[in-house]
């Protein structure tokens, strides 16, 4: 579901309107007015939304469209909610925001889990074309165009002293988001991306599938830390101990060490490739005695969420 969306309405879509004259009167507050070498500008808020207005465009960015429409940023916007949101902003500012260009999309869903959110992070390994980063309240996968983010939504709300909806109170709420931050049209294979496109059936399904598919690309570590299968095999024992070490240290840290060895020329490129492959194969093993398969629970709930739109 839509979380945050940034968008710009350009003067070419309503050339008869002077943005600097017409828009500020409808804002909740005007924050600043000023000028640069190239243009005059006004910044302000429409309730919680941040707007920057110039002669050529009205820009909405870095603010929660969910809070503006739903009253909080815990929930996310459905397809019909998104259409009504666009109509609300358009009616309030007397501008055709359905024609605005989309410059950022954050798509998110809350997942109610059996265990605290942080328990699941160590079971999510590396992801192709992303850099994995642990943060204080979550796990980030970054590249130059987008982010995948996993974090505790209830914890975030408590830190900000924001109310928690009754549905999510005293629950383990894991938020999974995909954030398209640059070159949105190219990433989503759209020749043009206007705000009205967001509530199109086909596009909405595309966003939901992309949210699911990016998760599925993450390497999963499937075996719990302390659950070794009894064995009389020396190899299986060593593999079991290696797997515990892998889970304890973190797959990403070990892969980073292998990368460092290669960069120091301590090992060859082929050796580094073989070691990375061995680490990922080890991390993919699943214990037959595993009655609390965290990653299966997470995957199942993401698959379920991706069916509803």
C-alpha cells in the first residue's frame, strides 16, 4: 500500500494559474518566502504536507500523505484511498494534481508477527544489487535508486509519542517498505508517471508484485541459532557448528570479510566467489527439527499480503 509519495505539478498543466498568487491563500501556514537567482519561492504546509511553490511548479515532498488523509502514518493507502487523497488535495488547492509528476513512491505494509520484529532481521541475508545495513530500529537494503526497509512500526510510534491504532496495540508489528527514490519511471517501466496513475488497477497490482518480488530476492537464512540436528557424522557436526557461527556473526559480516580479503589480494577472485557461494549455501540450509521457522512465517505473511489490493 502507498505510504509516502512525492510529486510536482508543473505550470504547463494549468498555464492560466499563477501559483505564487493563488496557492498560498489555501495553505494552513506559510513558512518562508524568498528568492534565488532563478526564481521566487514560497514554502508552507497544508496541514502536515510540506509544499514548495514557485512560478513554475507546486512541489509536495518529505511528508506523510497517509497522515494527511488518514490522520496517522501507521496505516497505508489503498487504491481507492489514493484516488480520494488526490481529489482532496486538488479540491483544497484548486489545482489538477492528478496531472502532477510522481518523483518518489514508498510502498509499505504492516505485518503482525509471532515474535518481536528484531528477531527476524538475522534471517535476512544479502540481496543482489543492494548494500545491507543494520540500523538502531531496523534493517536497510540500499542502492542508488531504491531502499528495502524492515523496522518495528509500533516501536517507531512510541519513540515519536504518536498514538498506536487499536488493531496494532501490544502486537509485534513488522513494517516492510520499498522506497523508489530516483528514476521512478525507468524503474517501474512507465513512459510517463502522473499521480492519477497510482490508483490504476494494473499499476497498483504492479506495485504490489514488485514489493513482494524484491523481498523474495533477499537471501534467506533458514535455520535457528540453537537448533542442531543430532548426528554421528563429523562433516554434519562441523557444518552445524559453522551454521551457528554464521547466524551468530551474521552472513553479511562474513561476506564483507571475504570481500576485504579479496581487496587485499589475500585470496583470488575465484576463491572469493567459491567462498561466497559456500556461505550462501550454508545459510540456506534448513533444520528438520525447526519448529519455529522465522523466515517461513515472514515469507508466508508477505505472500498473503501481496494477494490483497
